[in-house]
C-alpha cells in the first residue's frame, strides 16, 4: 500500500514539474495563437498554487533582474517536499 502512495506522489510531483517547465517555455511564445493561450491558461491553473507563493517570496529579491527564477525555485521545492514525504512514508 505504501508503495502505491509513493508511486502516486512521485507521479504527481513529476507532472507538476513538467507542467511548470512547459509553462515557463510557453511564456516565451506570444499569445497570438489561441491554442497556445489555452494551454498556458490550463497549465497556469494547475501550477499557480505552487508558483504564486514562490513568486511572492522571491520577487522582492529579484525585482531588478529581468529573469523570473520562480520555476526553478518551485521545482527545487517540489523535489525537497517530495523527498521528505517519501522518506517519511518509508519509515512507516
């Protein structure tokens, strides 16, 4: 049973990570294409609960830089949380 939960956690963290990566890459594409706009809007709804708090935390630190480091920091945090949860489940 624990292996199923761990597998689900791994799958969800990978999906969220890929969604953040794809959203970051699509942010460089203009919204002229409606399909791209719909994909970005969908991904934003999925990733927003993770990326918005991270963006609020790091924006005062990076407000002078033109690059948004939110996706990188969010992915690192996802990996840290995933590892902690998996290790705690393996202790049970």
